[in-house]
C-alpha cells in the first residue's frame, strides 16, 4: 500500500492545508469527474487521473505538482512537488479491515474437492491445534458451507423426529391400534436401509439433501404399507380367513404398490445422473429416494405380509368398528 506522511510544518509554511495535499493525491490516484462528453443521446463522464503505470512509481508521484496560493502581483499560480511536502513509501498492510461484533476479522477461504466438508473440518481443526500456535486474543471459527451444514443439522434433529412422530400419530388414528400402526411403520427401516446402501454404492457422503430425501422416502414407504395393510384388514372384516386374506391382499395390492414406487424411482433417475449445476444437491436426494423405494417395495411385498401373519398367528379376527365388506375371490 502507498503510505504518505505529510510534513505539517512544511505544508503550513507554503500556505497549504493538509486537505489540499490529500485532495490532489486522491485525484491523481483515484480520479475525479471533470466534465461530460455527449455523443448523440449518450453521455460519458470525463475523469482526470494519472495513468495506471504511474500509480506505483514513487518518483513520478513525488513530482506531482501541488497548487499553492499565489504570492506574486500578477496572480500567477505556483506549484510545489509533492515530494517536498510528504514522504512517500510502499509498505505491506491489509488491503481491507473487516469487523464482526466490534472485533477485527480475517477470512481464510478454501475450497473442498473429492470429499465431504463434514469430515474435513474436524481434521483441519485437529491439524491447526497441533501445528499452529495462535497468539493470545485470537481464535478461529468455521463459517461458510460448514456453518450452514451445522445449522441445517440442528434443525433436522428437531424436524425428523417430529415428522416421524406425526406419521405414527396419523397411523394410530387410522387404525385405532398401536400394533397396527407399528406394523406399517416398519416400512421406514426398510426404506432407510435401501437409501443408505444406495449412497454407499455410489460413494456419496451423507448431506443435508440426502437427509431431506430420507424424510420424503419415509412418507412414500408408509403410504404403500398403509395401502396393503388396510386392504388386508378390510378382507378380514368380511370374514375371509387369515392366510387367504394375506395372500389375496398382497396379490391384489401388488400393482397399486408398484405403480407409485416405479413412478417415483423413474422420475428421480435424471436427478441421480445429473452432472451440471446443482448436481451436488440433486444426486444425493435422488439416490436416497430411488434406493429406498426399491428396497422398501421389494421387502414390504414379502416381509410386510409375513409380519402381519406373525402378529395374527392365532387366527383371531381384529375388532374393528365397521361394517363387514364381502370381497369376491
């Protein structure tokens, strides 16, 4: 940075003020509007300043003429070089001083490639504590994307349990039975297992977008399970034997369960294969949804009827306050 130390005594001896010297130097380096040029209906400002190559030339800056009050009878202007009034030098200095909460802040930027930022920051913190001695009065904090990740993680720690609780509450009101609600709720672990497996196979780290995909996946999985269990229960209400109701319900609801799963899976394929702008957000979400839906659908069609059979192994008909429904074989 250019440092200018103005000699106040010399400046006053020549009848100048400090502001006169500073203003001339500011015009020479920063420029000042001196007029306007019109070309048709367009107008351009005329700016007066030194050429760029002279901004770092100390000798040229020292020869910069400073206008001083005229002392002759004819009123002719006189000038004095800047070097006679000030000492000019270049020195290392911060080009910008940032403040936050009333304290100075220095930002060190870095880009992360090839790995997730959630595991990089703890390693970087450990390396700084081991190899860098921070002077007293200084401290470090991590911001940017990592700060957003921490904030989103804290919100998800509240949103995810709340969403799962609301889903289970709705299932309870649907069946008026805790065990039946838990039976449909078992589809969520199946879905989460497939989502985690899909992320592992593709080598994609866990992220906020992947967590959002798990939330959406839980809703789809519960919906498909609800379709199958509710139909089997309706068959049982009509007096159909347990094994026959399970077999008939699983086969009849095969298409309604597969259709939403296939539509959602195929719809997310372009996002899972995206490589352009926004792919870092689309790929984890789509991968989780596709893997989770495929696993939950495959397992639910086989495991969910089995779990229902184990729950009613004694063959008793559920007590449901609704009219019997007769379903043709």
